[in-house]
C-alpha cells in the first residue's frame, strides 16, 4: 500500500506540473513597447540579419552590432549549443556546415555534405545528410548512424524520434525509439493527426519531453498545446485556449513554431484566432503566449500582436537566463522596419534592442540568443 500511495503521489505531481489547464493570465502593460534602458539585463549575443549577405551579431549589453564574416543567412538552419556559446551555420564561401563561437572565433568545419547540423549534446553533433539520414559524430567518437529514416526530429541526448505515418489518407505523428525500432516490444507513442498549421513540435533542451501543437482533426487546425515525455508515455494537454478565446491556431506550418526556455521549464508560442477553421491561413492577429510547466499557468502578452504569421510567425528566442524572449517585430506606424524586440516575461514590456532587421530568407527572424565564450 505504501508503494501504491507513493506512485499515486508521483503521478499527481506530474499531472499538476505538466498537465494542469488553468485560465490564461493576460499581461497588458499601459506602455508595452519601450526603448531599452542604458543598462539592459540580460546581456549576451543575439544572432540575426541586417542585410541579405551575412549573419550579424548584436552585443546586447553594449548595444552594438557587427557582421559574422563568412556566415550567410541561414533561416532555421542555425542551431545553438546547449551551453549557449557555439552555433552551427552554413559557410557561404565554402558551402560547408561549420561551428564557431557566437563572437566569431574558433571556426571548425563539420561537413560538406549535410542538409542541417544540430547539437545533440555539447560535445556531439547530429548531422542530417541531404538524403535525410541522420548520424551522430563527436570530437572523440566515430560516426554513428541512427535508424531514423523518415524522422522529423530527434531527441537531444537520446534516441527517440518524431515520426510521420500515413494511413487511409491521413498523416499521424508518433514518437519512436530508434535504438529499438525493429524490436517487437518497443511500441510507438501516438500523438494524433498531422494537420497543416498545427504541426509545431519541439524537443526540450534537456531532451526529456516534446511540446507540440495538436489539432482537433486533419481538417480542423483548431489546436492546443500538448506535452509528452518518452518516460511517461502519456500525452498531456497543457492549454485550453479554445475555452478562453475560441478556436485558435498555434504557430505556423513549420515545426519550429514553439520555443523552449533554456532550463526546459517554459514554452513560448504564437497563437491566432480562427474565424474559419477550414481556412487557417486567414487567422487574425497573433499574440505571444508563455506556458510555465512548474505552475501550469499560461500567459498571454497583449502589448504586441502581429498579422505577419503566415506561413510562419516570427521565431522566438529565449535569453540564456530564461527571463526574456527575442523576436523580429514590425510595429505599426514605425518607419524603421523590423525591430529587434525582447519581451520581459515578468512585466510584459517589449524592449527595442535594435532596428532594421532584414528579411534575408523571406522573413525577418532572430536566430539565436547566446553567450560570449
């Protein structure tokens, strides 16, 4: 009986921390968009583009910016290391995937035959070949090929993969353990249907859980935010935006429309109201939301909204200390173009850090917020 009560307590704690659906808390300050103060914390280095030719670094503490020589704009193909000090990127001159520190030092070539390169851990890289066959490689270990053909994404520090399956005209998503993929006693974890404008899915930085948007059906992108841990196996619904605001669209058509805080305790995303679920591309203005896994609280920040969310809303990048969220925003009646904005999640104030972000690959985006090595 004692063991049963212990397990029941653990289960209730899990449901409370990662499954409670409380009412959304609106944070709407009277003066929501402000110039940065002279001393702005946190500091760090933000990666974005101010022209079509190369990546740029914004030194947040100094308020200065400079080009990252040789690195071309990379869309969603730049990835920060777990310690937030190193970035993977495409070298425009050599056509290779490289890594270097955010300040531009310590450049190393990783591959001349890759479609993307992620950090699987601080000292191991996950490389996707042009044929989408992933493998792991580290400074002191040989190449290790993963049994993950058809995977959408792979768990950091682990071997679970998000997979798509097709049956009777419907695509569905599931988590599959690639290390035991051929074993008969390794069942997949079903996540429901795959729907356009409701396919956002991102692994937590520590690799313990996947956050994802789940649609009502393959034809209705009305969505809520869900969480699943391979160790727990049972998906949990985190939000009830439909109950608070009516039918909502979470993110866009890209799977990276969600953003985890560095400590894997908070999830940021854009959500926009749907007047007609059959036409999700005509959603209304999107607001930025944050869900706190520890408290179960969802917050909507009302000080800024955007109609530039189709096919994808602006990418969201957390500060290394998990207190701010940066993105490129187009403020109404502001002639300076796309601004580099940083939301203070405690106050709801959006601070202007820079101006003139350039939509180098179709959209203006922030690509990383890390630390000087």
